[in-house]
C-alpha cells in the first residue's frame, strides 16, 4: 500500500464509532481476549479519534486522544488489523493523534503501552516512565512524549 491508497480521518466518536468498534473488537477481544465491556467506554464520547482506511473503505487502524490533565493528552486504544501490521498504519494513526494534541496546544502526551507495544512507541520518541504494571490482565508501561 502506498500512502495515496490510505486515508486517515480525525473526528468524534459519533462519526467514527461504526468503523472503530468492530476493529477494536477484532484486535482486543477476539485476538487478545480482553473483556468486551472494556473495549469501548464513556471516554470515547469526548475523545478525538483517528481512523486509517484502505482505498476500498475498510478501517484498518485506529486510536484515540483524551485529555489526561490540562495540557496533557492521553493516547489509547491503538489498534491495527492483524493482517495489516508492519505497514506503517499504526504510525499514521499515532501521528494524526499527535498532530491533534499539538493543535490544541498540549505540551505532553502520555499513554499506557502494552509491554509488547513499547518498541512501537519508542520509535516515535516516547520514553518509559515508572515501573511496569498490570491493566486488564496485560503488563503495561507508562510512556510519555514532550511535544514541541
Ligand atoms: C501496536 C500496533 C498498534 C502497531 O501498529 P502497526 O500498524 O503494526 O505499526 P507500524 O507498522 O506503523 O509500525 C511503525 C514502526 O514501529 C515498529 N513496530 C510496530 N509494532 C512494534 C512492536 N510491537 N514492537 C516494536 N516495534 C514495533 C514497526 O516495525 C515500524 O518500524 P519501522 O519504522 O522501523 O519500520 C499493532 O501491533 C497492534 O494493533 N497491536 C495489537 C494491539 C496493541 O497491542 N495495541 C497497543 C496497545 S498500547
């Protein structure tokens, strides 16, 4: 896939839920065994969401940006369809969310990374903060990125 065959949309939950919810279900519930009730929550209603679509309109990657504290964004629910990983789609979503955080003048973004995904965030300049911990039965690491 070339970047021209991909389209990333940033918007609110009511506009994107129908595309994001099945993707999250496939990745977090069917693949990772996380309880379905944890996958979508009330925070989605106020979050900024990013979704990357293939040319045919299939949603293949998504993530969300919340307000953690004044000036601090929180990225979460990052998911790329299993068959589409390693093609730069997760990075495209992450960059769209970082752009959204910069546009609202956040000075920092943080996230709770699954341990297996720490390397993905390190590639974009995030650093680990504090010890690893368990969340939804999966080992996590808090990470942060200062925004310029
Ligand atoms: C983590 C995830 C979102 C990454 O999405 P992706 O579309 O495969 O990532 P990209 O292809 O954009 O990868 C960007 C770079 O990060 C690297 N990378 C991707 N996943 C990685 C991982 N788990 N560990 C280390 N590096 C990783 C890629 O190799 C690529 O490096 P490059 O620029 O040198 O080529 C995806 O693997 C996923 O959905 N995993 C299951 C759900 C999950 O764990 N979500 C994260 C919760 S915190």
